[in-house]
C-alpha cells in the first residue's frame, strides 16, 4: 500500500464519532403519487416524503427564482445523507432555464447549486436552506453518527454557476456536514474526482473511482489517504458501491474503450479489509450504472441505474459526429437533433430492485415511480431514502421516497 497524503492535526473527537459508525453507505438516483402516500414497489412499503423545495439563490437573470411559477426541478448528483434523524439534501445540478433542458441552447448550461435542505424528524416540510461555501455535485456521500462525509465532486467555488459560463471544476475536498449544515474538513483526496463511490467499514472509509481504490482510516487521520490494490476488473466510473457484511462492494459502472465506444459493466466485487483481498461476485443480470446500493440484513440491494447500452452508444456516436462538424452547420444540426430527439423520448431508467444474498442476485421488487439515478441511497429512519435525482437525461425530480426495511 502507498501513503498518499497526511494532515497535520488529528481530529480525535470527529474520529471517535466516525469510528462508531455501523450502517455506512455509498455514493456515488418520482412521481405521480402525492407526498405522504404509499407506493407499490414490492419489498415492504414505500412512502413518498415531502418534495424538495425550490432553490432560493437569485444569482443570474436567466434563473427565474423570483417568478411565481419557480419550483424545484430536482437535483442530480446531490449531497445527501442522514445525521441525528435529520435528512440532508443539497448541492447538485440541474437545467433551470424554462423550456431549455439538456442539449438545448442555454445561457447557463448545467447549473450547480450550493444550498442544503434539511427534513427534521417528524417534519412535513423541509427547513429553509443554508448556503454551503461551494456549489458542488456528484460527490460520494456516506452517513455517519458525526455527520455526512462528502468525498470529491465537481462544481464551482463560492456559489452557483453554469457550464455555459465557465467549466466546472473537479474537487479533491473531503468534509463532514452535520445536521445544522456545519462543515469540518478532512484530509483531501490525492487527486480531484467526481462520480466516485464510497463506504465505511469499521473505522475505514473506502473510495473507488476510475482505476483507483483509496482508504482513509478515521482512527488515524494523520496518515492520510492510502492507495490500495484495485479490484481485478476494468477501471470504471459512475459505478455503484456500498459497505455491507463487513466488506466494501463495487458494482457495475461504465468505461470507455480505446475506440471511444462505451462498456456497461455487470461485474461486481467485494473487498475484505481483514484479509486485504478482493472477491469477484456473480455478475448482475444487467448493468446498473448510476444506481444505488444499500446493505440488508443478509446481503445488499441495488436500485435503479441505466442498463441501455444501445441507447447510450447512439447518443455518444451522434455527439462525436456533431462535435466534429462546424457549429450551426447542417451536419451539426442533424446530429444535434438526433441527440435531442433521443433525450426527449427517453423512457426512463431501470425500475427493478435487485437483492444479493447467498451468492446470487434476484429481482425483489420495483421502484414505486420513475426510477431516480445519480443520487445516493440514504440510511434513514429504519429504512432508506432515495432523494431527488435524475429520471431521464437532463430531467430531474423533486421527489423523495422512503423504503421501510
């Protein structure tokens, strides 16, 4: 193993609290049913929580925050977790300009937000948001007794901004958010990354993204991040991960081949920290890239994700042809229209819920509404919550669903 970084001061109180975590989670995503009602998804029971309220930062004239029709569109890649019974959701990204969703000409592009909303225990509405120092999305999030650990991500320093105005920046930041939105920094990652997945086993936080597998021991924060041997499979991003049964699990994801085509992975691996070994698990019946995972009493469950490689490659093919043509030319317009048409007629993501136990995968139910991707599964109130997220390319939802376990 290789020591990658260190921090001069050990945060003993924080480390003690994080070391006590016993139900960690990853990172790192409707709905005709009204809030507060029951859904039908198999398993036990789904309940729709109050919808996420609108963002309030009036930072650009193209965002109609002051208009009476302004509403929360939903957030892809949100910061999300649970602390002291409070459900925390914020940050994330969307396309807030009216009638200008993904792939249409916009003033702002994809907008990243910096507000954090809290749903207190027993509350029927979300608390007024607090502003985070940075606009951030697509982090890995892990819930612990001392707060929600946020790993990496991308966005903008200082507040909201859009990709049409300025390129988004990847972050190496790692920090903890408590129920009040207070932030405490942890050792930074050895490199910036977004779309990572993470899980806490004992006192050690494991993070996987691209070709890298990293660990941070909360009982020895001064040691910093450690590089561990990666899983015996291809590098990947937008994977699914969770800690379950004393092991860290890395599941599915996608990667790009040398010929620029994409691979959707159905492989799965479990890392045992006690033996420092990876075990390959049975392949999933389909890809679940950008989905969620959560531990169960005897295994783990996987929700959502995208499994349509044909559609994905079609979009990527026409994107490459469009980008090779002069902007605004007939060829550019033709391929851009194909991409927009494909987005507009996207029928949604995978609704099946998989359960892994006894060395096999089985379908155990279905999501109660349009499946939500690029959002974490949050351990909360004796169950899990799927908050906001993306329901088709460029289209978000403000809905949050709770599954009783």
